[in-house]
């Protein structure tokens, strides 16, 4: 079994912020290839009755994509585009795993894929993303602790 290690998070981020009580509370971990985090869908994440809002799932996918690409480069990433396909609803109260991995680079653009998976392996949503490295001069303005 591959050893997993926790990745650093920020304080205020909606996706992973340690001090953001309204956020998703994602705690990303990596095995060196993929990055993943657990998400428990709360009533506050609801869209239609009993179902997770698609924007919440998209946010979790975006967050893990940025971590999957950024952890390889040891740099914070900025989202350029994310395309999400929803395959099946996620119910309020469900615990899912959000898994992402880097798929390559073309010029300054970095690419990745991500999935929201149920415990039984069912893929509820899948995403493809394109990111760029947050420029060094912008990090102090946008990333806590930089």
C-alpha cells in the first residue's frame, strides 16, 4: 500500500480553509500520483431536495485539481477552465471521495482530471481542468502566509 501524506492548506479558502467555518473543509492527501479528499455532503450543500448542489461538487473537483497539479510543481495554481460532467446525483449525508491527478502540460498550461466517487467506486461527477501557476509577485496578495 502506498503511503499517503497530508498537503498544506490555507486558512480562509472555501474549499480547504482550516479557519473557514462555512467552507467544505477538504483535507487533501497525496500518494505521489493522485490527490484526494473526503467530502461529507451536509444539508448546507443541498440543491434540489436531498441532493448536493452541483456547484459544491464542482468546487471540490476544482480544489483537488489545483492540488493535484500544484503539489507536483510545489506552486499555487489558478484555474483557467474546468469542465464537469455529472453522471449521478450525490445525496445529502453521503460521504464521497474527490480524486484528482495531473495529465500533462502544454506551454504554461497544466491539465488534470478529477472524479467524485462513492464508496462503492461509482463515479458521480468527472472533470477536466486547465490551470496556470500563480505568478510569484501575486502570491503575497492572494495566498495567506506567502
